C-alpha cells in the first residue's frame, strides 16, 4: 500500500510537483522513454482530476488545489518548453490542462489569464511553436484558446513573434500552414476592438499590408484564398478605416487584386471582388489608382457583366456588381487598347 501511495501522489499539489520534477529531466536526447512514460502517467492523473472518469466526477476543491500549485511553480513553462520531448498523448493532455485552466473563473477574474500575462515567456514559447513542426498543431490549439481572452490577444499582436506567422503560413506542410493561418486569422478577427486599436498604428498597418500581400501574391491556392478573405473581412469593418484608406490608395495593391480577378479560380475571383469593390467605391481615389481603372474601363465592364457565375440568387452580390458597373461606366472612355489583358501600368 505504501508503494502505491508513493507512485500515486495523494494530493493534486504533490502530483504537480512530481510532474515538474520529471519534465525538468527531459533533455531532447532521445533517451527519454522512461521519463516520458512517467510524465504521461502523471498527466493522465491530472486529466482525471480536471475531467473526472467513469467512477469519479471532478471535484472543485481538487481542481483549485491543482491550479494553485500550477500558478506557484514553473509547471506551465516547463510543459510548454518541453512539448517536443513529450509523447503524443501527453501533448494532448497538456492541451486539456491549458484549456481547462483558461476557462477557470473566480468571480470576474480569470486567474490563468492573469498568470500567463505575468509570465509572458510561457506565451512566447507557445507562440513560437510552428518553429518546431511536430508541435505546431499542439501549440496552435493552446494559443487559440489563449486568444479567446482579449488581453492575451492584445499581448500577442504586439509581440514581434506575431509577424513570423506570415512565414509560418507558407510552411511546406499543408497541415501546419493551415493551422498557423487559423491562429493568424483568430488573432485578427476574434476581438475586433483590440484589432482596430492595433491597426490604428500606421507602422502596424504598413507591415501588415506588405505581409498579407506576400501571402496573396506568392502563396498556394488555399493560402491565397484564406489571405484575400481575411483582408476583405478586415477592410470592410468600419473600425478598421485606417487600414482601408491605406490599402485602397495604392495602385500596387490594386494590381495584386486585379491579378486575382483574372485568376482561373472562380473562388479566388469572388474573394478578390470584395476587395476590388472598395477600390471602385472609394470617392477619393488616388491618381495612380484612377489611371488603372480608366485604362481598364471597357475590360472591367465586360468582366463584371459576365461575373455572375452561380450567384444569380445572391441579391447583395448582384446589387454590388451593378453598382460597380455603374461606377466604372462613368469613368472617362479612352481609345481601345491593343493589349487584350487587363492593363495594370
């Protein structure tokens, strides 16, 4: 019996302490099987405390004890920093631990959110997860749970690691690039007020435009479609007026969008349409933007008149399309251009 108690800590606090001891021994040498097994066993017991099992329901007092020990030790940092050295099932249990603690409320407080913001190195280690391909999906799940909280969303947007996500989205692994884009998308869409404040900084706007244009221009089909959809979503939100004005004043940005209008993929054309319409509707077009629209007046009219594939019942789309046709039709007419493609110079 004493042997069993030794191998199975009596209290949640003891369980966290022995887990910390084992995780700290992981060194990435590959000769960690026994330690990994021990970590897995302790993490499984922690999962039972948090979720219960067939025989036991979770007990609030035990969860409180476990949480307090987590906050008073380096448990979350140790787990985050050693995810790559943990077994696959153990990583899933780490996700459960973070997710459960993040949902924990004491009155109006979220103690885990406060703790993570007081220990930013934990968030930063997780945020850099895509640097290690085998843990990208695990860290992505945890970070997206963190992003549900506006204060953490704000912290991550203002961390320089954020800009790496445009590179992570270009990973050769489709699964990892998609997961990284899901994180990027959540960072820029979940908390609109936080994002609007972030986009009020002109330097952030400039770097964002360069970065999203890079994905639209050079990404694979899925990345292009996700990126142009994200861009249109952000531009069309009133609170992001500074981004909209900056984006549609540039003729280079217009060229990128018009290239997508010419893409063989109708889905990409449709997503590009939602950004293109902002260029046309802008009452204060820059001279370079206006010149491109004038040069392409006839071709754009022809394109838009035929641009109704499978959307005849989409009232909003058809109203917007008719509005663009009216706006472009009012542009000055010039001589027919010899080049049959859309002119972008």
